[in-house]
């Protein structure tokens, strides 16, 4: 499960050959986020962590889609800059 970004203790992974969207994990929580509409599909994070993840995802939506497409082709998804 390649890590594409890490910030404030949050780790974002994109899974190869997975039909689900990227995962964001933080302090034992986990969410599935739809890249196309920036909606949480499943899971829970603290309100603060969720806000950070969604802010980051919105800033990097195009890069996330590119990384997802690479992963679906069994290529490295690469890295995406963290939230500063």
C-alpha cells in the first residue's frame, strides 16, 4: 500500500488494483474518500483530522486522480506534497 502523502500524523495511501478510493489514516481512524466528488464514503476521523484531510484532498484533487490512475496500471502512484 504505497504512501502518497503524510502530514500532521495523517498518512494517505493509494492501493494497487483496489476498487475503493484512497484511504486516509489517523490515530486509529480510517476513511475512504471518493476522489471525484471529495465525499467520505466510509469510516470516521476526528473532526480536526477530517478537516485537514479534506482540505489537502481538495488542493491536490488532480494529482490524486493521476496517482489513482497510475496505481490502477500497476505503476507507482508517486508522492503528493503534504499540507503545510
